C-alpha cells in the first residue's frame, strides 16, 4: 500500500545538483561552513506515514515514491534507506539510478544512517535536517552516532529541498473538516478527553501534546481529507487538566463539526495552525509544567517543550490516545464488521466479474481498469467514502513489487497465464478495510501452487493462534513464516499492522513482525490487525493473502496465573481460491479451517447478493466456497 503521489518527472540529476550547490554554499554551525550531509526523511511535521503532496520531499528529490525511507545526500553520494517492501520498487524508481545507492534495511551488513554518517564523513562534518520532519526518537539515535564521531548535527528550519522545489511546490490543503457522529464513534469527545486527563494525572503531567493526525481526528470525533486515502486533517491538540487547545485553520471547520464538539462536552480554544511551537515554548517556562509528548513527535516540538533541565520534565511515552484508538469499543467493532461485510460483497462481485471477463477474452481487463471496476463495486455500498490506499493491482512480475502501483506506462492485461495479486481497501463511515487475494485463472506450476499453499498455511496458523493477553506481537510472527521457512523461503515485510476505524489503514502502536514494535503495548481484546504473509519471486510473481482480524477472548482448559488467553476472529469475508492449494501439504485442521471460513463467507455475503443483477456473483460465491477434501 502506498499513499504517496508519484513524482513522475525524471530530472533527478538536476535536482541533486541544485541541492548540492545550496548545501555547499550554506554557512551554518559554529564554524559557519557548508553542509556536508543532508537528511531527507519520509515524514511531514506530524510524522505521518502517508503524505499530502506538499510534504513528499523525499519522493521529489529521489524519485522513489514508497511510503517509507530516508535519503542522505552528500557532495558525492546519495543514499536511500528503505525496508523489504520497497527494494524492487526503489531499484526501478530512483532517479537517476546511477547516482543513488540503495541501503536495504533489515538485511545483514546494512549500517544504520547514524553509523554510515559516522564512518564516511570527513572529520568535524556538519550534518543537517529540518527538525520539523524528524522524530525525536530518530534525532536522538542519529545524534548519538554523530557526537561520538566528532560531527555536528544541525537542526535547520530552512528546508533545502523546498528551495530546490521552488514555486512548483504544492500548497497546504484547505479541505473541510466534518463531524464523525456518535453512532460511529461509540464514545464522545468529552469522554475521550476525560480519559486523557485521568492518564495525565496518573503520570503526574500537566499538558498532553497530540501531534499524530489520526490521534487528533480520533480525539475530537472529526474527520477530514487533507491526505489522500486518509480521513485526517492538519491540526494539533494540546490537552491540559482544565482546557483544550486546537491549532487549526478555522476556515476549514464546518459549523457541524464545531457544534458536535460542544455538544459532546468540549469547548476548545482555537489557535492558528502554525503557532503550536510558540505556544509550547511559552508554556514550558512555567516551573510546575510537565509535558507529555510522544517520542515519535518531531524533534522541533520536543525542543519547544523544553531543553536542558526543562527537557528532563518531558514524559515521552506514546499518548493515551494511541492505545485508546487501537482498542476498539463495541460500537467501533460492530462498525468495522459491517464495513468488512460490505467489502466482501464488493470483492465477490469483482472477482466473479473478473473471472468471466478473463475467461471469455472478449474485452481485456488491465491492472488499471480492474482496479477502477473494483472501486465502482465498492461505491455501490452504503457509506463508502473512497479507497483506503492506492489499489495494488498486479499481474505476474508486478506482484513481486510488494507495493506496486500500476501506471499507464506499466499497465498490463490480467490473463490466465500468471498470478494476479489484488491488495485493496475501502474507507466507509463505519470502518476501514484492507484485503489481499491472489488468484490464477489458468494452470499454475507445481512450485507456484506450493508457494501459494505455504502462504495459506502461514495465514491459517496465525489466525488459529491462542496466546496470552498482553503478549507482544513479534512473538507470533514465526507462526506465519514457519511453513515457508521449512523449505527455505521467506518474505521481507511484516506480517500484521493495526487498522483504524474510519481512520488510517496502517495504525499503531502494535503489529506483528520479526522486529519488535518499539511502542507495542501488548495484544489486547478489541484490536484489529491484518494477517498477511506472502511470497515473492523477483521478476516472476508475487503471492499475498491478507485478512483483517479482531482479537477476542477464548476459553482454555487452564488459565496460567489468571492471565487470560486470546485468539483472532476474522472479519474479512472473501473466498480464497482453493483450487490453487496443494491439499497434500495441508493438515486436517487447515482443511477444516478453510471449509469453516468459506461457509461463513457464503452464510454472511450470500444473502446480500440476491436478485438477477447479482446472479453471476452469487453463483461464483457458491462455487468458490465449496468444501475441499484431500
């Protein structure tokens, strides 16, 4: 999935030259000399994963459009760090390719950014970054490496990529902010603010700074559209023990949003969006001030909250809103289930239509036209707002590009000779969806069938897991990989991410991956996570199966130390192509799991496909959910 808008102009060499000229002639630091290395991250001033066009600086300077990565530019080198989801994509997109070195995070031997800088720069070098665009956590890690090596790390408010971009740089979005009613949220803004203040008192803090856009939207029960695919808006919130301050462009506020906030027990003070730094700096001078600001917030805002002795009065854990948002309340759980049921209807109609189109051969369906048709089917459903990310509609070798985005230049017909991977999602007023299915309309090879089967076995193993309350997600990751590992295969992305309730399709703080999530509070009832193992052969094919699952309590014969045990309940309702499975590799339990899942798909989706207009889809659903045997 990617929320980035692709920067399609291929003039990377010119951009790098302009940037290097600016860095060389700058006069910064105590020695008033130039900048030896400049860091360009992927985030905006709220440390968002997905960006508005105005904030896509790393994409602009490098050509790489993926949602994760950090670039470092020196006078003679340009490097991009990104993770396994994007290795293939970065190789294709970096501009010009000969000027860039791809640093593969998670691969043995790849240094961290701080280690590389410390080892490769000349003595007493100046390294610079825009402090608004780097988290306090990332700043601290890089700064420690640079200081130890005798270099200077400079926070420069002047953004040098913006200077290269010039007048063509997009402006701030001005989309309207709307209310998200209680029938969807299940909890008033006043109740949420009250829970924040309770947590603040428990931690003996006087001020809570809310910077993440999805946390702001969740807290206020508002939604927006400033970032494509994400129903968020640009704003900050500061909660004190008796006041609430919102930093936002008030022209974006609808009367409905203002009134609902008051009706829900919150009477805020409004401030201009760009005055947050000054406000925090003024508050930090109070002797009794202790501020809660997440370590994931920008280094600039951390500095505004206090430095030196005052910095020791900061509480830098994840905010209480982050965990509150991740643990869905009963209303949100019901809404998410409704959204996934509607999504199931749309996807069943899509795959039924697609299979008929491919097999008839009358009118070719391409990656782009297929994705457009899928969006039409989703748009038929109640409360559909739009996609939750850019649909990954990928044929054959494109499926091996984990976050592939089809374009007119790469658009390929969907055929009966290759795998077709479709990773898509929807934003509905009652929930957010994300689902991946990989299909083949012909005769895959024995190896392709084995890979598909082992991916399914991993998904089944994780979905069937029983685990203690509060266990960290990384402990479960091996379950999804075990069947692949047994034959020397693997995949380079995480296994699970959280999902918002009509919010961001990627939501923290928990997740399931081989790497621990630093802020994972432990898995708890009411959390929604994806379950998406995969396997990819570069330049050949990609396979991924993804469901969304909610954590629920489960009964066990024993209850060690009264911990309580949990499992997953799948809310995705889209059949898996069972004739791609090599049943000789499946256990009886795995066959029973699939048959039970398919029976649930037919039971819940089937009644919504009545009538002549849905005859084709219902017939397909019945065939797709037939029980399998060995």
